[in-house]
């Protein structure tokens, strides 16, 4: 197999592995609050929003050390171990207890930071400036296929159900655990690139000098990766892109957790509200896959850069927010187990709700594919620290959003996303324009 074929194979395996793991995890996140609401009349008193807030809070803090972990352990083993922790989190829902639920939330936050830092490193070392856009799109399309399969099952399994029984819950989460473990095992198929360096690693010809020397080299790489992360955090480009990244964290929380809960709480959907959660997830996935596929295939021939794709993303999201504001009751995110009978500015429409799901997924793919592409291009020599910073900002904003989702009415959550999304689009444009100017002068893109 040629080097280029091996790299493409690695990208495909990376995408398929994430597809399996996040088929389990994103389906879990989409239905968690609905499942937990049905448990709150028992001895279980956890909150899905609180759990996600813990996950993303720990996730953000752990990104400070994740480049060092990947430097020591290597990206492949880092992803394998992280995948195991994702599976353990899903296992908790088979027989949930409050303490195990929140404890697992802490551990999966740590695992997520390592997983995504290793993913960014793997994506970058298997790409170059000519195919980073394509590879980002292919990976994103495969990853977001996860939203389709799990939610398709939820749609049919929960058709007509107004209460989720213990048997229903166990069946779903046992299946999701197995799916997550399959994705974890697939990481072993990724083939090592002999000519690439781990994050923070310098050229070394003394790998065989002995165990103590090897351990010392690993520690030096870990420290170097940490220092590089801190240094990159204060560069102008990272600070500007952090506003865009912050928006992706807020809207990630909304479409992956809050919006499904809103749909499941609307009693006027006539007994279909629980199965509609699954259908919503499917159409979010369709939007993600369509966006990732199109922008991946067109990236190589795109003469206009990344800005038009991001502009499309913000327009699509603003349309979705406007329709959701008119269609969904304001108390839907925080409604009790009995749901809500309120209406907004129109009688709640299932068709509009599902169309908005598609728009949320399409807009999210616009932002994330272009962020992955520009980070891989800007920081090809510092991929792990750059992606760790990206995930740090995204996850801390997701944690904040999950926290306020316990208290804020729908219109305030939408307003926050509109304001941050507007400024995030402008800051992305600024970085892309500056990058294009440097390229036009024949300068090195990574020297910006």
C-alpha cells in the first residue's frame, strides 16, 4: 500500500471508529435527560444537564494536560483507552445510581480531552495542505453518521411511548455499550506513520538508549507539548478563532442535548414526542453528513476559501433559531416529566421541528469542518496543542451552556447563541482573510 493510500485508510478508520463510539455516546446524550426524567420518581436524583456540564467542565480542564498524555502514550493507544471510558459511561445507564452517574461523568470528561487531542493529531499527520480540507470533511461526515443510526433505533423503538420503562432503557443502553466497544477496537487498525512525530517530540535518533533514556525523552516531550499549548493559547489567531470555537460549544449543547429535550416535552405533538427525539437526531445527522460530505469534496476546488461555508453556516443557524423561537414553548427546556402544554407564537409543528433539526446539523458541519481545516493548515507542526486548545474552549462553553440550560427559558438560550455566533463568524473571517493575504504573498501559512 502506498503512503498516500495508507494515510487515506487511516482517515477512514478514524472516521468509522468515531462513528461507532459516537453512535453510542451522542444517542445517549440525546435521550439522557428524557430517560433520567422518567427515573426521578425513584432513588435516582441525577440531572442529564448537570452530568453534561460536569463532562464538559472536566473536558475543558483536561485539555491542559491532554497533549502531554498523547505525547507519552501515543495517539493510537490514547484513543483506545479513551474509548473504553466512553463505554463505561454508557454502562452506567443500564442500572443508574446518582454517585456512579456523576463519577462516570468526571472520568469521561478526562477521556474526551485525550480522545479529541489524539484525533486532531492523527488527522493532521495523515494529511497535508492539499487534502486537509477533504480529510476534515470525510472524517466529519463519517463521525456524524453516528447521529443517524442510533436515533433511527430510538425513533422506531419508542414510537408512541409516553413513558420509558426499565426494560426499554436497559435494552437501549446494552446495545449502545456494545456499539461503543466495537468502535474502540477499530482504533487498533490505524497504521502508524513511521515518518511522523508525536506531539511535542523532537527529532530523535537515540530511541534505543535504554528505558531510563526513553522515559526521560517521553517526559521532555510531555513538557514541551504543555509549554507549546500555553504559548499557542495567546497567539492572535487562536484568540480570534476561540470566539468561533466558543459558538460551536454553545450550539453543540443546544442541538445534542437541549433541543431533543424540548421536542420530548411538547405534549401537543400528540404522543409522538418521545419518538420524535430520535427522528430529530436522525435529521441532525443528515444535515451533518450532507455538510461534511459536500464541503469535503468541494474543498480542493474551492477558490473562495472557507469564509463562504462559515457564512452559510451562520445563516442556516439563524433561520433555525428563528423558527424554533416561533415553534417551541419557552419552558420546553426545563419542563417537568409531565411535559408542557404551552405554545409559542404558533401551534407546535412536528414538520417545522424536524426541519430545524436538519438546519442545526447542516450549520454545525459548516463551522466544524472549516475549523478543523484551518487549524490543521495553520498548525500542521503543532497539531496536538492546537486541537487541545480548540477542544478546551469548545468544551468549557458547552459546560457553561449545559449548566444554564437547567434554568434559562428557550428564548434566552437562543439569544445567547445568536450574539456569540455573530461575533464568532466575524473573527473567523478575520483569520481567513489574513491567511489568504499571506498566501497571496507566497508566505508560509503557519507563520501567521
